[in-house]
């Protein structure tokens, strides 16, 4: 498989979707939150009853318009392959996403990832959805490896075999990537925002590069061609 250029969070706005498509991203990632009965795409988190959204050093008004997942899908005119990163720890989020995708009758494959796997698996049961398991730290990586080992041993027949994994770059080395690629098609890693990091993880064998930087999207596309 050639390298995949994955535009990190580009699907969280219509402008980001348009720009990432122009840059030739293979996959456009967005963060999906369930909030008050609606599926929203945004990186910022709610703060309970407080009137703002936040993330680390960033604040925004909670009353500002928010893009819905349905609006994002309806705005797509290029047959974009989205990767939906499900946020939170509720299976109901996954079920709501699956229902929305079914209603839209999408033909294009959709990747679905997240750190709470039961929600992700609820979407991955759709025939055109591809399951991506995510891990950010060593404990999550250990659980991911146990899950993949159970697939190799044909255990847990009710579970969807993963298409790929998405790991923080600090977890990667060549031995791990080699082990993973014997089980999954794509080993994705993030954040890859400079050429040194790109060279390093590609040297390990990673074939899905998640980046915020237009220059890296272009470079991954050039190498893939």
C-alpha cells in the first residue's frame, strides 16, 4: 500500500474540508461529539453549564454556530473519505453516527476511530465502515495489542476485524509497526508536522500520516505517487 495523507481535524469546518481536498488529502479527519441530541464536528470541548467551549489555551463562545456531522456530509461534493474520530465514552454516540450514515446511504468508505472502542464498533458494523483502533499511551497500546491478538486467534467472533490502528508517534518503533502490519492494513500515526518526524515514522513502516500541515500533506502525496 502507498502512503496515506490524512488531514488532521480538517473536517471540523467546511473551509478546512475544502482546503484539504484541494491539497489532495486521501482521508479527512473530523472530531464527532454527541451534544444534546445532535452530532457536532468540533475539536473544542463543552464545559457543562458554562457558556464556553475550551481546549488547553483556547476558549470560544458556546453560543457560536457549530457544524453538524449531517451538514458536513451533505456539503461533500468530492466523494471524500472521512475518518470520524468519536469523542466521549458512550456507545450511544456510535449508534447515532451509524444511524446518520445509514440515512445518508453513503457509498464512499468511512473510517471510524476513537479511544472508546465500543462506540467505534457500533459504527464499524456498517458494510462500508472501516474500523480503526486508537491508542495514545502505553496502557491503551497494551489493550490494543491484546485485541489484535484475539483477532489472530479467531476469538471474539462478534467483533469487527480492524482495518487499521492510529497511534501517537511516541509509541512507535520498527518492531511494533512490523507486528501491527501483520494484522492490519494501515498503521496511522500522529502528529506528523515536520519532515524529520515524517522520515522517522515512514522508516518504521507506518503508512498513514496524520498531519495538520499543508506541506506534509503535499509531501506525503508526492512520495505516494
